[in-house]
C-alpha cells in the first residue's frame, strides 16, 4: 500500500509540474514580451552610448540588476534558461535591437552615427532620468 501511495504522489507531482509550466507554443517569443524587450532595448542603447562616449560611464550595478531582474521575470513567465540565453545571444536579435535603438535615438532628434549627437542624446537621457539615462552617468 505504501508504494502505491508513494507512486501516486510521484504522478501527482509530475502532473503538477506539467500544469505549472506553460507549453512553449502558448508563449510568445521573448522579443514580443514588451516589458522584457523594452527594458533590454534600454540596456542595449545605454551600452552603445557608454562605449562611444568618453564622458559617460555605465551604472554597472544598476545595469546588472536590470538584466538579472529581466531574467527572473522571464523565468517567472515560464521561459527556460535555453530560451533566455538564445534570446540574448542571438545575432538576429542583436541586429534587431541595433535597428530599434537607432530608430529610438533618431526619434529623440539625434543621429546615432554621429558620436557627438549620440553623446548629447546620452546626456539628455541622464538629465531626464529615462530608462536609458538611469543606466548611465556622466564622468
């Protein structure tokens, strides 16, 4: 009798795990999860600004906290480690982020190809405490 109960618990436990994990087909790709994709875009833009602007540096702890928070949120939404890793390392996603970042910078009145304009954009983002600006600081 004991083994039947133990076996039943194992089956119930396995079923509970299956029910708790959304089926991959039920979830959109991470690039379509606005709160994750938008925050990752802010990180990508801030990274570009800090790499190209000598007078701007990253708030590394804040950026790492943001990235860790996004990863935790993705996990909470049912995405697995492989899905998350594929999303952040995909060359296609990096290219898409670059295009979106360039569009955003242009919408803010700066040419992302002109370093001086990108740096002015970065300083304006810092001054306005935007999602991008909160990840940066002036030296």
